[in-house]
């Protein structure tokens, strides 16, 4: 976000104010969440948090509090990590390295820029180890057994955001999984777990519901590749879902039931907040696409 603000407004003072703290945070992850060259979610002993240093604490760190991706994955109390090399986390970290490297160049800090690019390259090479040629997608892998996980989530598309996926890999991920109505596609998208997953029918928080941040990050990844049809379809479906709820109830939901409403009348109030800031990302993608079209027209004119 700091990079995007700088690109828009060119405020160097913002970079000078934040860069060192962002760099310290970037350096923290390899020291505390690396196992075998890939990153895992974890939780340190931080009293008085009752969830700290537990499986649940590590799930909370991911933000995907009850995702089925973590079902049955042991928490290693010695490493403070879930024993799962995580595609989404590793991809987000690579994207963070790339963004900070760009800011380091602006600040004329070549040593830090080189350091960040080196880390992005190292983790990018390691991330390719999580590619499944058989399945046509990057998969999380257990660090205790070495086995791939078969739980599918939109976070597995984040290598697009990191720019690590090859064009061929990106096309397979989109054609075989993203646009597959048996997994992530449908009238309303994207569910937080594939429709084929046994947890999908739970429709409980990250177990099958639709979340704007997931759609938004996948959209940003699609922008890095020549996949205009998939990008447009995701943008249109996301915007339609937001407008459907806004017109019906003036709600901007925290998340959406896959039937297309923020919360069913029978569901508890805490299943989905009716007015939540990140719900608006469903429409923001459409605004970004309009800006993109305007800029393209300017360049072609």
C-alpha cells in the first residue's frame, strides 16, 4: 500500500517515514517462520493471549481463522509453526520483498534493494517446489511428512500476485481451477475453499464463504498476466455481488454466503458483519479496471 501511494502521489517523505520499519518487519519472517526455505504460519509465546503458541494462534496469524487448509496440521511447539509450507504466505512475502525493493531504489538504498531482490528470488525458487504438475496448481505441503495438501483455497492463486508462476502455470491455474465451476467458479465467487471440499457446505466463516480480500488479491495477481477474460469475469462477478446486496439491503457485508447474500436470515449476527470496510473491495476492482481502461486509451490516443 505504501508503494501504491507513492506511485500515485510521489510523496518521498512517506517512504522515509515508513521504510525502515517495513524492512525490519520483512526481515522478521525468515528468522521466525521459515522451515526448509518456505514460510509457515505460526504463533510465539506472547502472554496474556490465550491462543498464543497454539494451533489456533497460528491460524489467527494467517487471518483465516478456521480455514480447512489447517485441519489436522500439527503445531510444532519447538519451531512455533504449523507444519505446513504455505503457498499464500510465501507468495505474499515475495510480493512484499518486491515492493520494498522498488521503494529502496527510490530512496537510493542499493544495498537494501539488492538484499530484498535476493530474498524475493530465493523464496521464488523455493515456491516453485510447491507446484504440482499433476494438479496444475501450487499446493501447500506438510513439513513433517513432505506430502502435498489437497485442500484448495484462493490463496493458492497468490503466486500470480508474486509474479512467480510462469505463463503456462498461470493459464493452467485459471483454466483448471479458478474458472472450474466444480471448484471456485459459479454464479457468485470466490468461495474461501473449493466447492469439492467437505468443509464447503459448512458456510462458516472461512469454510466456504466468499471474502472480498481473497477476490481482490487474486484480481491483483491476474493483472500480472495476459489473462484479460478471467480478470474481467472476476471483476464483474465481484461487483455484481456487492451491488446485489447494496440494492437489496444497503449492506456492504464482511463476507458473503455462497447463495449471494451477506447473511441468511437464519444465521447468527456474527457470521457476517452487515457493514464492513473490506467488503467494498468487491466494487473497488471495477473502479481500478475503469482507471486501467482510461490509461490505456490515453496511451493509444
